[in-house]
C-alpha cells in the first residue's frame, strides 16, 4: 500500500533498490546531495547533478525535464553517508517559470524496481521558492526511511546548498545551471499530453477558448472565487496545446476576459507564467506503468457523436481517468457556454450597429424603408442567436448524456450522497486524490451539474457562509434557517472527509461555544467519530485552539530541526480538522489570533479549518480578519453563483453536496467509520 506523505511525515523503506520519480509538469532540474550523520554535505563530490549525474548508489538525470527517474541503491551507499536529499530547482534559462508558486505542485514518488509505489509526496504550499528539498532518505539504526521535507529556498540552489553546509555552494549552483543550459545528454520525456480530440469524443464551438491554466487560481473579483486550482501543470516545451481542465483551488491571477462581443471569431488562447499555452494535465500522471487503455464506446451512427463512456479521459488509474473526465466536462461546458454568450453578444452588437445606421439616415428613419431595414436587422440577429442556441443545445445534450454515464461510475469520494455506490461503502485503505464538495452549473444548462472536486489533503480551509447570499435574497430564508442549513452542510462535508480517509487517519475537533449546532452535530456525536464532545464556552474554545496551536508549533519545530521522526510516541499523526461554529461567539482576541495562525500555518502540517460563520457577525474586528476570510474557500449552504473560472470568467452556481432528506446513508457511513476505528484501536 502506498504511503501518501504530508510534510514532515516519514515511512520505512523495506527495499534497497529504488526509483524516485518526479513529475512537476514544468521542466525542473533534479539533483541529490549525500550527507553525513550530521546532515552536512562535505564537498562537491557529494552532490549528484546534471553535470555529474552518477555517485555510488545514486544516479540523477542530466537535463531539465518535466519528469525524472532517479536510480537509488541504498546498499551501495558509502558507510559515511547517512542522508540523501532529493533537490528540485527551476532552470535559470529558457523563459520558464521563475518560482514554484507559479506552477503546479510537484509530485515525488518512491517506487520499487517493479514499479510498485512505496511512498509519495505532493509539494504543496510553495510560493516564491525557486529550489526545494523534496525528499530525504535517511539511515537510522541500520534501517532506511524516507521523509517528506518540502523545504523551499527563494535564493535558489545556491542558498539551498549553502544551508546544507557546502562551502562551494555558489560555484556549484552556477555549474549546474550551466550544464543544463548546454543541454548535456538526455532528458526523460513526459508522457504525451491529453488533447481535445485524442481521448475525448466531443468537439465544441469554434469560438471556444484555447488552453488555460497556470497552476493555482485566485479569487475572482468581489465575491467571486475561483474554482480552478492546484492540480494543473505547465506543459513541457513543444507540447501541443491541450484544453483546460478546471480544478478547484487558489493561487494565480484569473485568465483573460471573454471574447469581445463586437468581433466575431475565436478568442486568442491565454498563456501561462512562461508565456506559452497552459497545460491542464494532472501533475501525478507519471507513475509506474503505462496507463491502461480507456474503455471503448460502441461505434456511433454516421453523423452522430460517439457514445459517452465513463473513464474515457487519460490517467493511470480509473480514479484519475474519472477525475480528468469530470474536469474535462467542466471545461467543455465552460467553452461551449462562452461560445454561445459570445455569439449572442455579437448578434446584439451587430443589431445595434445596423439600427444606428438606419436611424442616422434621415431618408430611412421613418416610413416603410426604415421599418423594412429594422425588421431585416432583427431577423439577422434572431438567426444568429438561434444558430448559437442550436450549437449549445447539441453540446449540452452530449454533456448530459456523458454525465448520465459518469455519475453512476464514480467512487464514493467523487459521488453525491444520493449515489447508490454509498450503499456498498467500506472504509478505504488509501486516501483518494480528490473529494466532492458540491456541484457547479450555469444558467444556460439547468439540467447539467458538474461535480466540484478539491484535492486531498486539503490545501486550504473551508468557510461555510451562514450569512445571506445573493441567490438567497430571491427566496426568503431567515437568519435561523440559514445558520441551520450551514451547519448541516458542514456536517455533510465533515462526514465525507471522515468517510474517504482510512481509519484513524483523520481526526475531527468541533468548537460550538453556544451549543447552537447541537442538533446538526448529532450524527457525528452519536457515531462517536469526533475526537471529543463539541467544546462549549470560552474555556472550551481556548482549550481546543491551544492544543491545536501547540501541535502546529511542535511539528514545525521538529521539521526545522530535522527531527520529525522524534515526535512523542503518542503523537496523533492523523490529519486534523477543526470545525468552528458561530464565530466569533466565545472568542477573545487571543483566540482570534490563534485561529488566524491555524488558518495560515495549519494546512502545511496537517491541521485544517472549517468555519461555519457569517462574516457580518465579525464586522467589529474590521479589516483585521480579512486575511482569514481570504485564506478560506467560501462555500454556501444554498445555491449561489459566487465561483468564477479563471479563463472566461463565468459565474458558476455552486450547490452544496447535502444528504437527501430522510436518507439513512450518513448514519450508515459514520457507523462503519466508527467500527473501523474501534477495530484498529
């Protein structure tokens, strides 16, 4: 079973002959340093890099590439070597990205020679860094382990090597980049990227946007947040364009605006940080074996689109193929809707221009000639809109047919609570790659809902907004009802997180100072899946926040000191989730400061935050809490059009993933989670 590591976590290595696979989505330089028992790199001869790729027991790639394979033989390591650090660095030449925060999170996996994955680590949370220590293999009492490090350096390789005690760090870093620039020897080629007509059967309107995604996407304007996100990756040089696959998350600025309605034809494709087309392919695409062939659809009738098949996207497992297919559907819906809106805008602009021309001529302003000209202009506008609607309806029909096939095939982590797959639920042995937190739709496609997936482990907290939303204003929902719905939504999200993690790998703490969430929290309390009963009052708030803050501090100190494996034996290594209801009730200034600290620092060390709150209730703090709200992904307990994609700027309507009224699936799932935990303990 693969160990999905988080920063600071370690895992034993039972094999001596290993491969380390790096998939970054953008060309990176890979090097490795050997360290003594104190972690010091004694000289340049202890560094494997593109200019000197081979050392005893170690071989790295000779060139910058999006994907790498490093060969490791632990038995061949000299006795004086106790640590091996795997380093990633962005090239200094070639016009590539200038910082890791501008690209997808790199993925590193340790595998056996048979291709079986031993441990993996996704390097999240990087920003201005240009070099990073990804993994550490270290010897302890005669046995080897691997640790996820993720320590980045804004000063690049020179700063990294200096930090490891190498006196000639600056000269060696320059030599490494020079060797890369000269294009020495070979580079490991990335798998071919997914193309619009290669593994997907549909085509969209000609005015659809081109490829776009520069890694994590950011908030849109005002209240609109961006669901595109951290799983996209910059394509390798020379890769053909691929269509965008939007994924939830945050990071880079939004893409270009929609097409100019006054100008027909396609909009130019947006570009990534390096100026080239952006690749939405998944950064974990390079694993141990070729991908199994996707299912084949029965032959389509002449002139008819191919029949949709679940899992027809690229990927190295059915889970990843379904994941990519879902976001391919999201991208297709965005493109075809953008084409329709652009055509409608163009038709209206053309109508206005033609009517202005009629009115500007006094001879045709009145009388039969003017009426005829206006009627002809209206007829042309109607014809253009009808043609655009026909193309949209055709594409929507194909997407609806695909959704009807895909939805029943989804695993529990991707499926809605009403999916029959939950009736066969069993506590998983591995963490899935993503989690469904709701559905997205557009006004032009009432019948179609696309699952909104977020990557696991969570890279940012969640905010369930219990305040009044734009769409809630249309249908009267009083304050009490909004708060009740928000708490029910948070319980559904929490239960789903508990359900998709292996037993004892996810711990939930709840702060409910006034006890207003008692009824909604009853399923979690009744099943016994919480770390403790929900904390009440100011004392309970202070106790829970103090313990989690101390946990974050302890893990950070252990990581910085390089002693992550020496944490207390009873230390809970599970991912931690803190659910906060009725903020800021029961919070003093110290508690507010601790909450902000957990939101900022917690995700990097496995502590996550779920806020159930109305921002207006905390208005007394002024702008002090603005960074807190911005750090969280805002979700709503009722449908609301507050999410925006990064490249065409659609305002997507979000609907929460709630348990159907009267369904017993939530209690059934929680009972199995509780039983699995009891069995493990």
